[in-house]
């Protein structure tokens, strides 16, 4: 019996089997989801993923240009990502070694991490109710049901899809696995008393904490979470707590020291410029409420959420969001630390505080370029599910009678509905253009989404569709050199030369030393017959890159068109000096020599 008052290991095995089955069904249609978003460079073209023996310092070399908005990353970003999240990238390297670019293996690992995290959450909730300060709770007798449905909601909720189906966000799910494991091992260590396995549990907790810290930076709060559990669940003096928590609290230094050693920040291709701390915090008040709404009613999910920046505390939406966040956090503190009443409600309070503590790295005063991502709620969601299920079963104690069956039945129906929604959401992830078309339909005024969709259309050769999306991004206010560059190239391929020239000139107003743009402008002016402008464009490019064989050859071609054969010969000779084996340059030199001889023979006559 799954939903009754269960005892013994058999019911635990059955519950775990059901959790695994629900998770597998919900994600059965994800194994062929292609690489998405930034996975091209961070995974497929990442030298460390291809060979984990690759020297990290060499990752600093540039990895991309402005050409592709969906695949833009600087060398420092790649170095930062691997150095800070080394454990996660080792798993990607193992996947690449075993599966190459076959996505099925990557998805199998991601799903396994998700399922294991759900099982660990189930075990953590069981251990939580075994604490000395929870044993007298009336809810302790329902701990298996509470643990079971908490894990089921976690494994089936569609908001988790971005952390599971999006291969790259194994970062979020793997960090959550270590995080939950570390808290669980610490609770088991505290429950062990003088048991001989006590030291083993503590060492496992410490190892899991270390792995979490080198998987994703949101694990910074893990020692604080463990300290909260210790304070709420177990007795002890201040000195006793300090002794048992000190090694774990010392891990707080890992991420700050890693950041100091990397000396590189992460920037995003189409994200707004990083905000100052106060506007970011005010915006995150609204984002936290949006996360709570997604957990309560998962409608409107998107790979990119359009989030307007809040810059004043007196904005109505900020005031309302701030009040909701403060009230909810205060409820968590009250339930966790109140004296008297039902002890089991401490679990609900811990769940609420879990949400805020786990969200604090990405949704507080530390500005990040992207304001809202669904994968960021993966770890915090565990607390909301625990609080919700615990509160539901507290109502069973309050109303008695048949309410237990009603609560269990309602939760079963909810899990079925959420699993169905997860299958549907995973279907959207099944194609790259489908994912961005879905996002564009939900946020038509978000320029970044149109830019990403345009990039996908360009990859498919649908040039007119790509240009339309890029133009939409420009109309919506995006004024970034990358967009102008991509539009310029698109117009050039579509033979819209005047439009291409306008966009390339816009790039040079911001990036005047961009050699490639000067060169492409030279080509465009040459095609239009504007030789003077073409000459100047190629000269500007040569000034920036004097050892370019192609640029000297192109300038020589401009001189040929103008009948300036002596100057053309000089440029072609410079090109041959840089590339003596070029047959084209030798042919062009011979042609110019012939033209010069003909010119001399005419003068002789």
C-alpha cells in the first residue's frame, strides 16, 4: 500500500519504484532532443570536453566571433565556466568520450541525475521527521507519505524540464544532487549518535559539499542550509554546533577563492548589460514571485522570459512583490522557530526557508546578466514541494476523518497532471526552431528571442525568415553591434547592398577596429562600383591587420578596376611576400604586368 500508514523497507522500495517510474514516463520523450542554445560551444566545440587533459589556460583563446548570436562566447568565459564548474564538465567529458555527439547518452545521464536527486529528497524528508525535535509530531506518522509526494512533485513538475532536458543545465541538476546529498548525510550523521557509521556520514556530507561547490556557484549557500537544519532539528550548545559545523562552514571559501583565481566574468550574448545591485535586487523580488507562480501554476513556460528591469522601490509591482516575498519568508521563519504547536510544521517552515536560501545566490544583490531562468528554481523548488505537502497533511490532522484520502487523491491527480504537462513541455524542446518559436509567441516584444530565432532560421538557410526576425529585434530596441553585424551579413547574402553597408557602418561606430567589417565593406563598395570607398575600406583594414595576404590582394583588385596598375602591382607583390605559394596572386601579378606592358607600348606608338 503506497498511500496508507506504511512501515518497513518494502513500502520504501515501492515508493522509490513509483518515483522512478513517474520520472521515466515524464522524460521518456527527451532522449532525441538535440543540442540547444549554447551547447554548440560549451559542449560540442569545448576542447576540455573533448579531452579533459586539455590545459585550462589554453581555453582563454577566442572561441567565436560576432557572426552567430546563438554561439557567442569569449575565451575567458569558457575558461571561467570550466574552472568554476569543473566537476560538471568532467561529466560532460565522460559523456563525450562514451557517446561523442550522440545526444541520447547525455540525456540518459541528465535523467539519472534528476531521478537520483528525487530519491535523495525522499530520504531527506524521512530523515528530517526522525530528528529529536520532530519525533513527537503527529505528522511523523505520515512521514512516508509526505516524503513520497514531495519527491513525486519534484520529479514530475514541468518547471524542472529546463534543468533536465536542456543538457547544459546538468550544471543545475547535478549541483542540486550534491546539495541534497550533503544535507541528507549531515542529518544522518546527527541521527547516528555514537554509531560507528557517524564519521562516514560526516565525511560523505563534506565530500558532497565539495563536489557541489565545484559544480555550480549556487551551492555557496549549502553550509548555511546545513547549519539551519542543525539548529532546527538537533539540540546542542553553541560550542558543540561550532565544532561539528566548522569543516562544512569552511567550504564557504571555495567559491570566492575560485573566483579570485579565475579573474573572469561571464557575459551573455543577448542579455542586457549587467545591472547595479539595487535594480537587480528589486527586479528579483518580482522574479521570485514569478518562480512561485510557475511552481503553483506552470503556464507560460519559456526558454527566455521577458523581464522588465525595476529601478524604484515605489513601483507598484515591486511593492506588491516585496510584500509577498517578505510575508512568505516571515511565515517560513515563524513556522520554523515557533515554540509550541505542531512540531511537524517546522518541516513546512524549513521548506519555505530552503526556497529563499537556495535562491539567494542568483536572486538577491549579485547581478547576473540574465534576469530569469527556469533552471534556477530547480533546487529551490524542493523546499516549496516539502512545505506544500507538509501543510496538506497538517490539514489532515486538523480536519481528520476522510480528509487523508482526499489529500492523497488530490496529490495523485496533481502528479498525473504535472507529468502530462512535463511530457508536453518536453515536446517543445524537441526542435531548436520550435523552442524559439514557442518563446517568441509568448514574448513577442522580447528582442533577444527574435535574434535567437533568426539565428536558427539562418542555420536552416531560411534567409528571408532570418532577416525578418533580426529586423524585429532591431525595431524592438536592440542596438547591439552583434545584431548590426549579423543583419549586415544577411543583407549582403540577400544582395541588399545598401542595407548591408548601413549595418556594417553601424558596427564600426561602436567597434572601429573590427577588421572583418572594414573588409566586407570594401567588398560591398567594390560590387557597387564605388572604388574610392572600397579603396578606403581596404586601407583601413590593412592599417589594422598589415600582414593579411587577402587584404593586400583585395586592395590590388580595387586599383586594377581604377586602372592604377603600378599601385596594383605593389599590393599584389606584398600579398605574394606574405603567401608566396598563391597561384591566384601570381596569376593576378602576371595580368597586371601584361596591362602595364600594353600601356607602355601604346605610349611608344
